């Protein structure tokens, strides 16, 4: 079941969508798949530590190549997080939007093209 149908209820394998102050809920807020949410949160915790470590390396004026190596590791970790997020988006929102068809389907395609800088318009 989708959040727009019954706010606050989770679908199978999904966490309930909790509105945040100042956050405008999309019609497609249908939560995050539990396993993906757990893995994404774990990766963000790792990223937090990596960024703190990078800042400390810069503060300590560590060897440039070591700093660059840490920065590259963070970029790879972010790319890995992006993969999880896009998987969730495809399995939840995009699936629903394609099932709706028409303008909904076109919106899903446009959002993905925009997210990956593939827009041609």
C-alpha cells in the first residue's frame, strides 16, 4: 500500500513514511525497503567517519596523495550509496509510476534522466 493512500502505514518490506517538518511529501512517498534502508544508513555512518577523517587529515596537513586517496574513497562510498538509493527508487516509486502509465511514466523517466544529467531538453 502506498503512503498517499494511507499515510504512516508501511507496505510489505517498507518502513512507514514519517513526515518531517518543512518537508513536502511527494505523492510517491512510499517508504524505503527495510534492507536498503539499513544498508544505506550503515553506509552514511561510514561516510560520516570518512569525512571527519578527511577533515583531520587536511587540518594536520597530511601528505597530499594520502588526502586525495581518502577523498577518492569517500567518492566511491557515495557512489555505492547512490546505487542503493536508485535501487530503492526503482523498486518503489518508478515501479508504481510505470504501473500508472501516461504522464506518471513520463515523469519517472524525466526524473531519472535529470538525476544522471542525461536530459536532452
